[in-house]
C-alpha cells in the first residue's frame, strides 16, 4: 500500500502539472482511472535477475559477541520485540480506517438503493424526491430530480445527468471509493477523487453545449443552483458549488489540440524512475542456489580428475 501511494503521488503530479488544464476530458478521465489501475498493479510485478556471485575472501568470520550488564550472558533487549509494538498500532489504525470507509461506502449504497425502491416509477429512470438539500444527482442508472425545480430547469438538468449515465460515471466513483478505502491515509487519493469528479462535470457540460443548449442559459442555470449541495457522496450532482467557477471557465476555454496528447509520454520515465526508486531484491533460497551450483560442479570435478596422475596398482 505504501508503494501504491508513491505511484499515485507521481501520477498526480503529472496530471496536475501537464494535463489538468486541458479540455481533453475523455483523455483526462482515462488517465486518472489508469493511474489507479497501474498504481495497484506495478507493486505486484517482480523481475527475476541473476545476482552476481559473492567474492570469497580468505578470512575467518568470528561469531557475534554480546556485551551485557548481566552475569548470565542473556541479552535483555530484543529489537524485534520492541519494534513490534509500534507496528501493531500502525496496522490496527490502518485496518480500522479500512473498516470505517468500507462501512460508509456500503451505507451510502444502501441509502441510494432504498431511495430507488421507494420512489421509482415503473419503466422510468427519473425519480422525483424532496427533503434533500440538493437539486439533482445521478447514480445507479437513475436520475434524481428535486420536486422544487421548475419544468424548464428540470429539463436542462436531466440532459446534463443523462450524459453522466451515458458515460457510466457512477462506476468511476465506486472504483475510486474502493481504492480510497485502502488508501485512506494518502491525501493524493482525495485530490484525484476531486479531479475525477471535475472531469465528469466538464464532460457532461461539453456534451450539453454541443447538443445545442445556449451557453448563456446554461451558465445562468448553474449560477441559480450554486448554493444547492449534494445529498450523497457517491453521486454526480449538477449543482456542486465547489466546481461552478471551474466549469464556467472550462466551457469558454479553447479546445486543446490533439498534439497535446504527446505529453502522456512523460508517464513512461516517471514510471521507470519510481519503479527503480522503490525496487528491492529477494534472496534465492539455499535449495535453489544449490541446484544452480550443482550444474557446474561435475564439470569442475571432471577436470580435476583428468589432471590427477593415476596411482600405480
């Protein structure tokens, strides 16, 4: 998990510096998701290499001598035992954090499921609700619209939320939340989560404007919903107040050219650098080493025997 965190930090630096300001939202979404997938896979990869033979020195290795203040020669301090206490505390805190985040994820999913079962209409993917401090959100293939919205507002917001459903953005959020449960100690996961949600909104906004929705009307609708916060952490919400300014800037920004994708090549040296920095080697067990040595031993013995003079009978 520590190695996964290091890879995520490296990938987020690449995204934040090189990609986050581009309007290639599909590419940025794919980069974020692949960053999590690659960061989870790379620490599991092991390359086997041949370790050079140790140079033999003609010397004698003395046995270890412990200097103690006791007369019986026993060592009163055990470093392994003393280190196990803090490590047990760290492991306990880590696993408690996993349990808390997994419980919260399951709780949010169950709340959404109960809301769908209570409010859904036959054959409709649009659910009307009231009582939440939210204008709308989308999750599990359904669009949730607050009953206080006017028909005109609801119609524009439904178009926006349909884009979330079309691109399966909810699955992205579930995936990130699962990774967050095991990487809850890593602040970069929360930054990546915020960036991915922003990309979701940019992508949905861009498709709404491309479908013919006037930009001025769309921006006014955004501003009218600016103080309406989301009800669930697992959902995409049209009225996310922290993203309103960024979304309006991104809607009026010049489209990024296809040549900007060349910046993705920067990931290759970053992966190589991190992989080399956190690499380690594993000693081959003695049984395997003996098998390797035994391949060369008969040849050496045969050479020695042929050069030894025969004894007379």
